[in-house]
């Protein structure tokens, strides 16, 4: 929906201008509107990794992969997690 797209765009804007808390608020709102909105979940996982919350990022990536096993961005983030954390 348009509202989800707007929230995702705002999150990307806030992330670009180094405001991760505001970016996370937008992503959380998008996920609250539609729990299975994987673009917001993938972006949330990427943001969590960038702020150093690797364990929560891994949980979010695992959630995405349970819904979409072929999600390339989630697979990329899982590979990054595996290489850097284990």
C-alpha cells in the first residue's frame, strides 16, 4: 500500500541522514501495519546490523527467510552475519 511505501521511504531517508532511531520507528510502524511486509523487515535487519544489534538482526532475517526462503537480500544478510559473527 501507499502508506507502507511512504514509511519505507522515510526510513531510508532517516537512515541516509544518520538518524537510525527515526528510521527504526518508521520500519516498526510498517511492520505493525502489515506483519509480513518483508521489504521493511529486511531493511530493519540491515539497520540493526549497522547499529550493532547483530542478534536481533539475525532474528529478523530468520523471520524473513521463514516467509520467503529465496529472499536474496535476507540471504545476503544471513551470509554476512554468519561470516562476521561465528
